[in-house]
């Protein structure tokens, strides 16, 4: 099972990773107190969905409909890289 993605797929992954740099910028602009309220709900939601996709088939199917092209083979049975970002 190869873990390699095509150039296009890898480019999409990098765009997603680079776009996560918006969070430190928001932290700088809005300050810690306001930022923590902005980030806590999406953070809990995304971590929960990533965990549940491993255990609930319908969530897994929905996830792969949207993110199949940017998910590495080794992320199929573990938390995705986006959860760690």
C-alpha cells in the first residue's frame, strides 16, 4: 500500500496546511481571550468527527467523499494529519 499522493493531491494537502496559518494570525489580531472562544467549538467538533469516522461507517463514507484525494493511506486507520495541525 503506497503512501504517495499525486502532485495535485499533495498540492491540495499543502494548501490546507498553509491555510491553517490563519489561526496564529487570528490569535494575534483578536487576543487570547476572544480567540479561545472562537476556536474551542470547531476544535472539539473536528477532533470528535475524526475519531468517530474510524468507528461509524456513514461518517467514514462522508469523510472520504470530501477528503479522499488528500488523505494518505496511513491516515485511513488513524487520526488524520489535520487533527494534529
